[in-house]
C-alpha cells in the first residue's frame, strides 16, 4: 500500500479522458433525490459513500455513477460480500431500502482524469492501491484525490475501473466543477429497487456476479 503523502514536488501531469456528450451513466441513489442531484459532502461516515468523495479538507459534492448498470449495482451492493467456491452470494434487502436506479446522459463532452491503467496511475504517482484500496483506507485515498484535483483544475471528475471489474468503468463528477446541468435524465427509465420489480431487475444484473437478492416479503 502506498501509505505516503502525495509528493510536494512533482512534474508529472494526470492523463485525460474525454467523455463524449450523450454518454449514458447509471446511478443508484435515494428515492428522495432527483437522478441528476449531486450528493453534498457531509461530515462523518456515510453508507454508500464513494471512493473519491469529498473530504474535510476538500468538501465538494460528488456524483457517483457507472458506464454500465451492472457496475453501479456491484459497486454499491457487493462491497464486503466475499465469494465462495460453491454458494451464490445473497445481498441483504436493507442495502436497497429507499434506493432507486436511474439512467442519465451527459449533455456535453466532459474532461476527466483517467485512472484506468498502470500508465494513468503512474502519471499521478500511484499504483493499483488508489483504485483497489479497502473502504477503511478511503480517507487516505481521498487525500490523494484532493492532490490529483489540484493538478487538474479543469477536469470535471475521475474515471477508473472498479475493484475486480477491470473491463468496466466507474465515474465521479465534482460538484464544484460541474452540476446537474451536465446531466439529462432518461424519462423512460427509473426503477425503485426495494419492490418486486426492483428485485427482478437487480437479479438480472447480479447473476453475472454469482449473487442474488430475495424479493420483499409479502404481507399477510
């Protein structure tokens, strides 16, 4: 683990990734907020907080999403549930209580910092630890995020492969550099995850990860 402070003197520059306009993004969020709402920074641990969310030293709002719906599901629901040799993993229903999945599209081309491969990570003086560190190490990860942001003040966010999903991509957008105007919600797709239909959709996403969620109990 690179448990050291970001370098004070560094000549490298982050690699950039241009996310085209009209790129679909998938997001899981509280049913009480809009699909395009950024999540404000709040002091203290927050369930479902993203790897590159704001910190006390850099308290920006964040918009965590993914380029594929299954990636958004796995990133939220499978963290900390280990694989076994024979059993299908079971996701607890408490994890989807009050949650909704939405699709949006970017309204303009967005410039992101790319953290997608070894060269991208080396460009920010890091290695795989930055994108694979456990949740308990996220405070150190966010310290690095602040340093990377300071070296790329025009970029709207980061893009990277989530843990154990090297072919997929997660995206975070920074609320102090862009906002809901760069996102256009899909009026034809939005699904609550804590009902029967939500359980059916989730299981269609979870099957490739050898995981499942039980439907809600019927009241008698």
